[in-house]
């Protein structure tokens, strides 16, 4: 897996950027949010990345922040939301704006994003609302008041689910295993202990 790319920004446009590293140009698909954070062409740049395989090829997505990458992963786990739609959602709202829209059930804000209809917006709220607190905390800032009570706020839960998904488990399998591991835990878990416990329960 390519975790990040760091080099010189060879070129950029609203949906993509080419980062030159040792004479090789890596093309990254990006959101408008990341585009707005890019430096001028020819300057140093660092993007955290997510490699997505398709039947007909491979795409490398780049993000200006870890919070944006985490949200991208969460969005791809929602039924009916693929990589391109996730990219579009990230272009339509910042991580903080998206988290607030989920927490408050703001269908108007969500459906204002191109390609997101009412049914998709409702599904996003249903499947991601409980993940809002940990998602916002990834940004490194305080959790907005509107968001603070919008989920169970269990530490490491989203990260543990993502860890299991990276090992080949489906979204539902990973979510179920982590929830069972949390229920069986007698004290506040660490990320490592939560993942290990969840893995044991899937055997």
C-alpha cells in the first residue's frame, strides 16, 4: 500500500495532481478540498494516499489531510457509494461540514452535493452518523457542539473497523466483530487490543 507521496508538484487541476518523485510522475485523483490546499506548481508537496483497485485498472487518490482520507474510506464502506462518489462528496463539503450535516441530519446540505440524492443522503446519515465524533477528532480540533452527542464516541472503533477491512473482511463483518469485541471488553480497550479481540471473534 502507498501511504503517502512526497515530491514536487508537477501539475494540478481541480480533480487531479501529478507529484514528481525521482523523475517519475505519480498521478493522484483529488477533491476540490485538497486542490485548494495544494501549493504552486514546482513547489514541494506531500499527500496522504489511498490505492483503489478496479476491474480495469488502479487509481491513486491523494488527500491533504488524514481526516479526509479517513472520511474517504468510511464513505466507500457505505452501500452504493463508490470511490468517485466519495471523491465528489469530499469536493462538496469539508470534513467538518460533512460531520455537522450528518450529526444534525441536514439533508439539504448533503443533497446539495452533485450526485447525492435524497436516498443516498439518508443512507449516509443512517450508516455514518455514529462515526461522527471520532471522524471529527481526526482533524485535531475540538468536536463541534452539534456533533458532540451524535454517537457513542467509542475510541478506536472506526480505526479498528478499517484495520479489519484492510485484512479482507467486509464492512458488515468488520463492524460486527468490533462491536462484539467492545461488548466483551471489561475495560477501555486500546486500538491494538480491540483489533486482536475482533480477529479472535472472526475465527
